[in-house]
């Protein structure tokens, strides 16, 4: 068996085609030798492109179980395995090596064993490549030519990390990528702008827009939205590709944020880890501390955060002692041997592995932690929502008990309760009793975010939008729902009391309008506050809801939310990459709004500001979207600036939000929009 070369083999088995991965010669006694493969039905070898797998022809994946036994002549092996698409169906495996060379042709026999109609696959396989997986990627850098050259050089080290892990990472040819992008060396980018940049500049985007492919796009930009003027911690990477079900193709690394966080001495080292980490998400790898209930922060994997490793950065980096960044055995199992749908870009959505469902078995049982309380509520308190209405709740983490609220010592806690940062999970029990974990549409990688709760600041608050996530729309049927928050922080586990809400039964017109509007394009548009290239189509999906009058003659709240996102896109200075003249540059696209649209915004923003003053805010309005939309409009219409800023301040003071969006931050938010001009 040891004579067989490690790598990928390809060939026909009967009328089907087999892609076989052989993990031999590991040089690591901790990893057993094993094989896995993908079977494609009804496709010829001449028409098969391994980098663009045929979804229609894909029949299933298999994986060897237990130890593989050497054949008597030492030129093959036998073993048993299981079909990953049907774990109850086992298979027998026999492989014989035809020649003396390690890369000689393999003769393989696969037979299903516990079925009334056994299936047999037999054929010859030829050596294809030494890697077990391969990815072709394009990278564009919003940076000066010198910095872009540095980033491309660093990506060679990233590729070397993956090569040593058994994965080929190949940069696309130069004509496929626009390369360095000038004019935005200090620019800030939000999720919608990143999506737009990928759709406009990923040369193979149209080819893979609706099918899986081993292709990905990496964009290196300076800053994530709103963070350039702050003192950190900073978002250093993000997998932003959430448009429709064909996702996990796009990621971004924020190189200015990485530079400021790491310093010049450690910039290269930390950029390598960040880029390796984000591309790991593209392969559908999750954080080890979020992989199961054990919250394993001791992993040396590049998918871990150095700030979560025992001893933090000081212990994380010396553990490598100059060795390349690595993946854990669990992550290597996924990369090498998991079913094709879970690994290839554009098939399964980014999701946590099955092991994460263990805590769902104990869902809706509140867990108390001495001195802290986690609470969910709606603002204002209400029990019923319209069918299709965006669902926003308020999460509150506070000191518990008068002895703690008056104590002089401080309690360290995460300063954000948003699920996109990974410390807080939200479970939702549907009307049929099924419990789902809310998967945020976008995952952000931030090394550490913490604050102190004490007598002067006894609580933090955050608005949580649960309308649409990586698994689509959540509140899709009328009836009663229960929502629970689970917080994992520095070894402690805290669960809230369940929050109960209801969704009304719709009339026929509302049901038809919502069902027409509920699609992944609309969901992604709402999740990232608008994508300029998609505004007309999304509003077209929701056109019927414009006529569904619910709140005092106003249109359905789902339509009004989409309108707010479209106005935010129109009002804020949007970053785009302009490559029309062959010299790519970052341009700021400005767009005005009509008088009718101004009237909608003034009634919406100022009216809701007054409602917040009375503590009766509209549930359909996320606080951060409201703040940014109001500030964008204040910049557009200086005559209304003072009134709009006052409305924002009234909302924040009434909600008593924590420092990230407190009234003291309003001047910084306003300065952000001024600087983008």
C-alpha cells in the first residue's frame, strides 16, 4: 500500500466516472491512511472537467472506514467504506496497483454490500495530481502598485501553506484578473460594495454564477465599513458572498486593518494567516471554537483566532516555531474526504458541521451565569408580526443582581451580541416544533471585541435582525415562534429565557406578494443594506407588496424595508471598481433621489424618530440601518441635517445602546460620510 502515490486519480468505472483521493504517505502517524471519492454518472472522461464538476452527473461520494489492509503482494489494499449520501449503505473496496511505479495505474472494485440490489463499480484509474483538492483563485488589490505586489508575493506563501496541507492553490492567469486598483488606498468597503466588485470583476463569475466550481475570488481592500477612524479591534477578513444559493466564492482581506492591528513587523505573518483563514471559509471550514459544544480554543489551526488560543498571541505564534500554518485533523478530514457538495464552492451554503446540533437537544433551557443575565425582547414590546415582516429583536447583556450592579470591580464581556461575530448563537423554534440555528448571511473575522460592565455601565444592547440568514428566510410560516440566545465567552456559557412571538396568518394578497418577494436575491439585498446592481430587480420582486396597506395606510413592512435599503444605496457614496479604460481605479458613485423619494424618507425617518422619543419605535427598522440612512440623508439635504441628527440621538438615547452606536459616536458617523465625499 505504501507504494501507491498520495494524490488524486481519475478514470472510468463501468459506465460511470470516478475521482479517487488517496491519502497515503502522510509522514504523520496521527493520521491513518484512507481514501475517498466522487462518482459521476453518464459522463465521458473527455467531457469531464474536474474543476467544474457536473451537478447533474454527480451520483455521490464515498469514504473509507477503519484501517485499510495491504494486499498480499503489497501492491494494493482492501477495506470497507460508506456512501456519504447514504451512510447506512456500506461498500467493499479493493484496489490493485498495475505497475511498480508509485503513480502506476490503479484497478479498483467498489461493491455495495448491505442492499437487496448490490451495485458494482470496476475500472482503471490514472494518476492526475499530487494534491487531494485544487482551487483556482483570482485576486484584486485596492492598493498602490507597490503594496499590491507585496500582497501577491504574500499569497505565494498562502499557496505554500495549502500545498503542504495537500491542496493546490493556483492563481489565475494575469489576463483573468484586473490586479492593482488605484485611487482607494484608504477606502472603506461594505458587504454590498464587495459583492458588486466581485460580480463586476471576477472574470469567471458569469460562468459559475449558477453552478459549483473550484474557483474563488479574493479582494484585498483597506478597511471594512466604518472602522478606519476607530481605535479597533478591526475586521481583518470576511467571506461576503451571500447572493442566492450559489455562494462561498468570494472573500476579502482588509490589509490596512491588518497592518494597523499587527504592526509592520508582524504584517506579513498575520496577513498570511488571515488570507489562509478566509480561503478556509470558502472551502466551508468553520472556526474550531464554533465547531461543537466543546468550544475548542486550543487548536493550533489557522482557522482559530490567536486571541482565543490559551495564552493568546504570545503563545499561539511560538507554537508554530517557524512551521507553516496548519489545519487540524478534523479540518483536513473535511478538506480531503467530505462529500463534494460540502466542499466545492457554490454548492452547499456556508454552514456549521452536524456536530453543532448537539446543544439544540437541550434548547430553550435557560442557563444562568453568576453576575450576568442575557435577555431578549422586542422594541416596543409586541406579540404579533405581519406575515413576511422583517423580524428584529433586541439582545441585552447585563449585570445580574444588585450586589453586582453596585460592585466596584468590572466584568469583562463581548462588546457585540451579533451572530456574525461568532460569540452569540440564536436558536429559533418554529411552529411545528423544529428548532433551527440562525446562520448569519455574512461572517466577519475580528480578533477580539470586549468591554467592561460595571456600575457606570451595567448593560450592553444590540439590535439583531433574524429575517434572513445563510439558510434563507426564517419566519416562513404563520404561528408561534420561540427565540433563544446562547452566549459562549471565555469558557462560560449563558442562555437567555425564550422570547415568544407570533406571525399572523396572511390574507391571499399579502401571501402572494410575500411569496413572490421571498427569494435569495431579496434576502441578500436586505442582509447587506442594498446592492447597487440589484436594486431594480429586488423592488420588482416586491412590487405587489407596495399595494398591501397595513400600518395606517402604509405599504407592507417588507417592501418599506427594501425601500430603505435602496435609498441607503442611493444616498451613500458607493465604492466601485471602474475598469473601462483598462486602468482600474476606485470611483465614488453618487446618485440622487427624487422629490417623492425625499418625502418618503422624511416621513419615515423623522416620523420614526418621534416614535422613538415616545418609546414606540417601528419594529421593522434596524437601528444601525436607520442611523446610517439618516446620516446619509442629512449629508444629502443639509437643511434637514440638524433635525435628522436629533432624531437619531433621540432613538439612541431612548434605547440606551452601548458605545458602538451611542450618541457620543454620532459625530464620528457624520464625519465618516463627510470624508467619503
